[in-house]
């Protein structure tokens, strides 16, 4: 099914959350329209082949599916790789809200394709923020132009969510460089044929480093060294996975022949801090992957529901009805669209907080944007399968691919469980709870402005849940963490949806947004807040009942 770029929805989201200070709405709309055209015409048609043919591996090389390389070249030539790169190194330095808008379009059109730019973007940020001027001058221009791509190498077989057990080693070579060795697993686009060089950012441990996460350093390890020689690293295999067949997930071996040459980024033993510079943006952008998948799944389901005829809808006197006329199908479609819009606004609001350098707000919103948007992506993709009936389970329809592709999103870039823990252990305590207080206050203002008494009441209940969360033992807070994250995300999204609806007024967009906001408040938020209360009120042994 063809992809229709949701340009108007993206523009409404941009207007709602602000963040366009540095550019005109007209320019933003032109960029989004162009990105949408590229996504629909060049990337969407390749998504199916990405799934059915998939990447192939032979003797250390990875071959992407036919058409992929060309699409990547065209994407770079059109300037899309440089959207948010720093201007000093050839980037366009557009605000994060524009990166988010464009990224949604790439992800909706072709999730496997969009992964490489996401990781390259993260690597660019870490280099720009922490590397030496020489490294920046050598690597950033080509990475921003897309001629070279980037990767993030954190995961090892024994070390996933918990990076304290990393074993990858680094030794000082005596000339300012390092020799990196060890095995990394699940490295996205660790090897491929789309770019001239691949710049790996690798977390490793110096032999004299302290144990745990305080002894981890970050290294830049290029596939090809500045003198053109091949570095001592290789891809030993690619994974066969549930989805994302167009994106190579590689096992990378560093230092088989004595050590891969690497350059330190930031200071020794401060690698995690450097990595976390890019992690926030990367987390948000994974949330945006969720929005993209949800948008595509929603479009697919609407198209099928308008076309497929079964049964006779209540009130119809003759003939078969399109399934979109059946109330239960309408409910599914409403849920899909409402959750997609909720996630879009949440991600856009996070980006706007980043653009406005409202650091505490951005830090608080990032785990919400990542976890909520990726969870709803799986739910919406699953609903798309349901709307298609049996056809949804058959691969040709495309809905099954979206569900398979989406399933990784709640897992990588910090599982959603880790996001929830980050929220209740750290983020809601930021500035002694001031960031959360300010967020809830601004939601209250938005909801009161449109006289949404129900949502204001739910907000007050959720606020007391958060207050309780600060009082209870950490284990109990963690037990409720995913639920609190879910309810808080819905609440923030509902406030933005109400604002968007009132900004759009009585236009068709405004009327639709009102019903989407109603669905989120009355059919979702009510239940989510009640579940928070219920979990918090469980008897003390609650968290210990699994053994
Ligand atoms: C397709 C794909 C692409 C990937 N790309 C990359 C990449 O480019 N670079 C890279 O470095 N890695 C990558 N990864 C790895 C990915 O980030 C990890 O799989 C992820 O971080 C989880 O680690 P794990 O698999 O070891 O799971 P585990 O850490 O073993 O987690 C298993 C379960 O336990 C839960 N859990 C673990 N610890 C806690 C805790 N403290 N609190 C609460 N719950 C907890 C988790 O939430 C999860 O549900 C990729 C993985 C896949 C499948």
C-alpha cells in the first residue's frame, strides 16, 4: 500500500508545541512536504523488498537489497543526511522538531532504511560534543554528508541493559591512539555496502580502569583508517530476526589481528557520559520510529476498512457494508489514530523542549517519548492486523511486516522497562520534583483552558500517585514504574491534543482532533490512572510475589 505523508498532521503538531523559533512555518512546511515526497516515492517502495529479500552476509561483507544503495545515495544528495548536523561541519542545523518531523516520514516509509541515519545522527552528536577538533574536522563533514555512516557499539553477549559488565578492551598504543579488541553483538548497520566508510563508536575498558560503569571509555574506530588501510575489525555474522530484515544486525569482532586502531572520545573512563549525550536524542528518535510505524499501520487499516465489504452495518437496509461502518472496526481505527497522534505530539513536545534548552523538561519527557511511542506502535500495528482480519496475518497485505518490524522498538535503545525505571528513580526526582511539578502545572493550564474537567481530575489523581511514588521504597516504585510512565505519557499527550484541537478550531482537523483527544482521555487515560492507583495500593508483598 502506498504511503501518504501526513504533512498537515505534522504541521499541526509543530504549531501546537512551538519550537520553530528559528524558521518560518512556510519553510517548515516546504521541507516536510519535500521529505514526504522523497519518503513516499523513493523509500516506501523498497520496504517490502527489505522484508522479503533482506540483507545478505558472505565472507564478512553485507549486501543490502537491490535499490537500497541507490536510494541512500539519492537521500544524501538531496541533503537529508545533514538536516540537524552542526553548521560548522556542513550541517543545516535545523531545530530538533524538524529532525523529528522528517524522521517520522523516513520511518513510516521504510523503518529498516531509516535506522542507519538514526545511528549516524547519534554518532555525529557524540563526536561533535566530545571529540578533539582534529577528529571533528576529519569525521564530521563526511558523516554529515552521509558519505560515511556511524554505529553505536554498546551491547556484548553478557552485557545488555547493564553495561557494567562490558569486557571489550582498549590499550594505549603510546602514540595517542588505542588498540581496541573484543566482541560486540546486535550492532545495527555494523557492516553494509551503502557508504564508503563506517565509523564505529565503541565502548571499551582500559586495563587499569576501575570496575563497573565508571571504568568505561568511548572510542572512535573507523572501518577504514585515515591512510586508507582497513582497520582490524570485521563483521562475523548477521542476525536472523523477527523483523527489520532490511537492516543488518551485526556481530562485530574488533582486534583479531592485535587490536583495532581507535581514538578516544572525551576523557578516559568517562565514556558513558559521552554516550549519554547522544542517547537522549537517540531515545527520542526511537520513539519517533514508533510514531512512523503507527502512522503507516493506521493508514493501511483505514484503506483496507474502506475497501473491504462484509456484513450489513446497523441502519443499512441493503447490500454489504464496508467494514469501516461497523462500530467495533470504527473503535479500532479511532484507537489507532488517537494513539498515533498522542505519540506524535509527545515526541514533538520533547523535541521542542530540547530546542528550547529546557533541559529538565526534556530529560523528563525523553523516557516517556521513547517508551510510550514504541509501546503504542506495537499496539497499533497489532490492531492493523486485526482490522485486516485473516488478510492481516498473510504477509502480502503488509500489516504483518509492520507488526514484526515494530516489535524491536520497545526493546532496543534502553528497553521500556529501563525507561520506566529511569523515570521513577531519577527523572521525577529532578530538581527535587520541580520538573515534574512544572510539567503537571502546564498540563493543568492546557486542560483548564478547554474546560476538560475529567482530565483535570485525572491529573490530580496521577499527581498524588507520583507523590506517593516519592514516598515508597524503591522496589515498590519500580514495580509501578511502567504503569506510571504510561499514564503520565497519556496525560501529557492529552493536554497537547486538547491544545491542538482548540488551535485548529472548527476545521475538519480540529473536529477530528477533538474526538481523538476525547478517546485518549475517556477511553485510555481513565483506565491508565486507575491502574496506577491499583498497583500502588497493592499489598506490600506485591512486588515479591513472583518467585
Ligand atoms: C535488532 C536489534 C538492533 C540492535 N542494535 C543495537 C546497536 O546498534 N547497538 C547496540 O549496542 N545494541 C543494539 N541492540 C541491543 C539492544 O540495545 C539490547 O538488546 C537491549 O539493550 C537489551 O539488552 P539485552 O538484550 O541484553 O536484554 P536484557 O538486558 O537481558 O533484558 C531482558 C529483560 O530484562 C529487563 N531488565 C533487565 N535489567 C533490568 C533492570 N535493571 N530493571 C528492569 N528491567 C530490567 C529488560 O527490560 C528486558 O525485559 C540491538 C538489538 C536488536 C535486537
